[in-house]
C-alpha cells in the first residue's frame, strides 16, 4: 500500500474529521489524486443548482471546498430561498432564476453547468430546458420516472451537444470502489449471492392515523416522485448489485410489503422487496422501506465474502471481508463527485458511461420492471 499520511488524505478529500487509516488498497483515482502536491489553480466550472432543497445544501457545501467548480447560480420557485442563498453564497441577481424565467439562462455565459435537484417527476423538463440553453447537466437520481423520459433527456442533450450526468455519488466513494473491485475482479471468486437493503423510518409508528399533506412531501406524491422508496432509496441497492457483479440483471421478481400507514402511503409503496437474476446465475435479494431502518450490503462468493453496515447511505461506511477489516477514511462525497466530473468537462473530455444518462436509463428500466413484477406477481424478463 502506498505510504499516504492521514493528514494529507483528509486535507485532499475533506470531511475527514475523525477518519481512520486505510486498511485496504486505495482505489486508483484516489492514489493518483493524493500524489498531486500542488492544488489546482486553473479555470473552474460555474454551476447553477436547480432546486434548493436539503440535498442542494449538501451539494453547496461540497462545491464550497471543491477544486474544479464554483457555485455561481441558483434556480428556485421560492423568493425567500433566493434571497437567503444569494446572501449566503454571494450570488449576483443576474445568476438567480425562477422556474418561469429559467430559459433565459441561455444568455448567461457565467453558468457552465446546471445541477437539477428537483423532485423526480421534474427532472426531464429541466434537463431538457438546460440542454436547449447549451448547458451541461447533472441530474439527481433516479434520472427520471419512465424509460421514455430518460430517452428524451438523452436525445435532447445529444442534439444540443452537451453532456448529461446522473448524480451517482457512490461511484466515487472509496469503500464502494473497493467492493466493486472485489466483485468484478473476483478477489474471492465468483459472487453468488448479494443482499442489499436501505430504508428509513420516516413516520411515527405509534401515530398511524395522521393524515399527511402530500403537497408538503413530494416523495409521497406519485406524480412528482414516480414511486416510493424504490425510486429514492432502492436505486442504491440496484446500483450496488450491478457494479459489484459488473453485470446487468436478466430477470426480476418482486413483492410489495405491508402498508402500516395507509393514509401516508396511499399513492406510493411503504416497502418493497425484489430479487434480481444475473447471467452468471448470481442472485441479488433487496429490500427498501420508509417504514423501518435498514442499511446493509452483503456479498458471498465461492471463496469468501465481503459486507458493509452502514452500507448505502452517506456513511461513514464500515465493513469486513474474509481477509479482514474494510474501512477507508471518510470523504466529502459531493465534493469528490463534482470535482471528478468537472475536471473532465473542463478538459473537454467525454464523461464515463457509468455516470451518464445511459446508466440512468438502465436503472429506470430495472425499477419499472420491479414495479411491474410486484403488481403482477410474475417474473419479468429484462433480456
């Protein structure tokens, strides 16, 4: 293992307070980055955040410590939020837009990229509008709520000669890069079985009679969300299964879980479990829920196993393999993701397929198949 000081790693990737030393091999992009002794001093990419919810705040914190990008603009339907963000991040009035005048961003040369952080059902509209304005785009996952939407988004970006990325932050997280390596390089032999789950208890189980105003929680609104926890959380289980195996599922089966709060979950599922079959005969068994807490990944191979718990959230991630402890220093996931994307865009290089619209389309295709399997009780082929 390369001789890397704890301090140098922490300073490079941020959010490392209390981080522990690496117990396993650092993924290549990190070892390469840590070797750099001089900070980047070149041109930065100017980003406008479209939608100023909770996750946008996390992105803004990542941008604040990034090397390759600046927070230069905002798009929001809330005048109050606009005033607050402009003051906090020193954003000029000319770089502040609402959802009605957003298209005027085409004339703003100070904005290079739009990051869409809106509810799932609005991703398509604003990705296409950003593309037509000639801006590169990142959209949060899931890419959209239907396969047709994803195809339209990809088409619009191609026609307007801009690049489209999906916010897969774990694709740059060192623990997940390691489990990807362990699976794809068959370090413990062929992976045969994966168990992945992610869920959060988002309501009080003792108060199941409360009527929830779905206008105030877009994730409960089917039109805005496209579905329940499968869209928001289960996608991480799908992703981990796919990139650990390095394969695409060929068939899915699925089952909706018990609805314990029928008022809250009248439009979207409360819980869902599903099984994915792969060409190698590997099986992935996954669960997601808004009714209980779970956050685990486990893979068993011919000659060993590896696991994480916590596994699929914002970390810090802790795990083990048949060979010992699996733990990396904690990084700023948003900073790292944005820096790696912006670095390529600044160099006019093509983004890798694993974070583009093509990847987002695959996930949405699988999600739609899982819903169909749960509704019909049948195995759905993905070949």
